[in-house]
């Protein structure tokens, strides 16, 4: 066994094009570190609907240039089999973007080389830019596919590889398994042509076109007075967001200087995700100094947008579901037409808003790869801070245009001497108080997640927080409207719970919602107390039922 492991490691080493991972792997081989080698060669990093994502390092179970070259070769082979290698009489174009993480630019250029070697055209964005710029560029340039090298808000040691097809939306089954099969068919990196030149590095024309498109997000002549504090969370959002805000005529955001520059080590945060405890502390401190109307945060690749508001004496983050409802209500107020959509783990409040406005509404599986495919989509969101406010421009979540829209709403309310919290109160009285929470468990051992899901399936709960579960669904079977997915959905009287493994992180996620009727604004405090008690009890009972 040890001899076989060492032989596989040495074969990988012989092909590795990266001096850093070669040195890392050679040291492990020399040390005969069997445990670490086994961890890296126990299989291959799996390509799925989230593409690839994993820890940087040597070996097939890590993110590295060898793995990326194989992934690019598999994607190129898939595109050729699908007849996508030609477009308008010439070679089909694959456009490639990347963030500022370790190795991102290397992975992007390797991808461009592989596409060129496969007979496709390749174009790389000019520098690290927000993921939505890449999603925009695919359709803007008439590409047959796009690749974004990013691990979004994962820890510093991670990187990832996100694939889009020519409609500008992320891959869904069966494309993921078909691409994975082509990746598995790559026997040796020596079989993958990788010319040293032949692809294009784009200029700022694509970014300029993206910024021009942001004009469509805002209502002509709308108020543009809200003052903001902004953090890029050590990512790539700052310059694009500042340009978009200047173009729109908003006051220039006050930057959280410590987090303004791209830094792949994310030195001020444990996890570079606005939702994580402590991640917004520096933004709150800046807001206490400057007293803005709103705090805006992007995650590192700027496809997510967080907002925080003054609530009493201090600042608090709005939940993704709160921002999702606010943006939906704002668009309804503006008179937009089209379908509103959200993932099944998001608050049901958007459905109530759409229904009252007479607008079509759809629920999808988790992820914008599904939301973006809703027919006639006008607005889509999911609770993990993702908002698609201009699907004709970007068929994915976009933290830049969402920031513009929430700032427009804050400006309009400011002109009425009101706040985002006032509008949330109005929505609660109109539609019922929709309160959401999450029970999320990060694990080192993935079997903990599998065991929890098995336990819930074998011994399903019948009550949570004293409420009877009126409907229990195993989503692996699919439903009339949803394709199969690994998840469980419980419907209760006035509550809903969904349990699913994360698709991008080693987490089990449980999404909780309770709806408490409230007749008047005076009844809101009591309704919030009741909702908080119910959510706490559901968390407790679900934790016991799942064994986590």
C-alpha cells in the first residue's frame, strides 16, 4: 500500500508544472509522510455544480495547477462534444475571470492556455475583478462558456473553479457529470496541449460595458442621497463598486481602510464572509465614527452584498432574507414586471409580496445556477446574501448592482424621513412577521453530516418546538416542481425547516422560518418575542433530533 501510494505521488510530481507544489510534494515524499500523502491521494477533488473548490496544495485532492489543467481540458472536451467549439463561423470563445486569491491568476492563465490548445478562443479579464463582471462578459461577448477562478468567501487556504455556459448562468446537471467524465478521461498532463501564447487579455472595455449596464438597475431621477460605509472584505469589489456609485451619483462611500485592498490572506477576519461573527466589526466601528445611513459589504469576489443599519444605539447586519424582501418590495413599488424567484431555503415572505402584487413567483433549489434559469426572471435572491437584480445583464448574484439598489431604496426612504427598518415593520404588518434563523455546523469529519442526515431519515421528528410537523419531504426524491437534491423539508403550522449539506463548505445547514401574524405596528414587539422563542425551540429540538 505504501509503495503504491509513493508511486502515485511520484508520478504526480513528475507532471506537476508548479514549482511551489512540486517542492511541497517532494518534501512529503522524502519524509515518507504516509498520512499526509494518503489524504492528498485518497481520490480526486470532485467536479460538481459548484465546479471545484478546495484547499490549495499538491495532489489530486487539493486545488493546484495540475487539477485546474485537467478541469480545463475536461471542459474544453465537453464544449467540443456539445458542438460549442465553433460560434459564428469561428472558434468558440471562453472568457476567464479571476479573483485576488493565491494562485488565481495562474489558474486563469492555465485555463486560457488549455482552451487555446484545444482549438477554442480564450480571453482573460485584465486583472482581478468581481465575479459578476465575468458573468456579464459571457453574454456581452457572445462566449460559449466562462470560467471564474474564485473560492468566494472561503478561508484563505482555499481556491475554486466556477464554470458558466454560454447563457451566462452556472452549470447544472447533467452538464456537471458530463464535464466530470471528460476530466476523468484526461490520462496525463502531457496529453493536454498548452501553448505559451495565443489567447487574448481583455482591456477595460468589458468592465466599462458592465458599468454602463448598471444604469438599468436604478430608476431614472430617483433619490441618490444615502451615505454609506463600505468594506470590500479584502476582496476585489472596491474599485468596481466605487466606479458604479460615482456613475450613479451617490455620495462616495467611506471605506473601511483596513479591508479595502485585495489581500489573499484576509488578515482582519477569521472567515471573509460578512455573515461570520466579527467580520463586520471594523465596518461597525467606522460607522460609529461617521454616522452613515447604511453599511454595505461585499464578500471577496463581490457577488454577495451585505447591508447593516443603525438599530437603536448601535449597528446590526440585516439578514439576507430581510434584504431580499426589501429589494423585492422596492421593485414592486417601482412597478416592475416579471417573475420573482428565490431558493427553497429563503424566506417565504418574497412569495407573499409577489402574490399581493400579482407577479409570478417561483421557488428553486439552492443556488443561482437554478434561480437564474427561471423563465421570465425579473428578480431573484437567496438568503446567503445573494441578489440578482438585473438578470438581463448578469444571470447570477451580483453584489455591485445589489448595493446600488439597496442604496437607492435607503435614499428614497431617507427622503421620506424613514429607514429600512421602518419598511421591514410595514412588511411584517402587511404579510405577517417572517423570522428566519439557521442552525449551521462546520465539521472536520464529513461523516458527521452523513450520520445526521441518515438519523433524520430513519427517525424523522414528528414535532419541533411543540408544533406538529404536518408534512415531511425527502427531497432526494424530487417534487412536482423541484429536481432531486440531498435535503429534507418539514412543514409545520406557522413554521418551516429545511436541512441540507452545504454544496461548497464542510457544513450541515438547517434553515428555519416562523411566521407570526401581527395586526398592527403596536403588536410587533410581542410578535418578535414569540418568533425568537419559537426559533430557539426549533433549533434545540432539531439539534437533538439530528444528533448535532
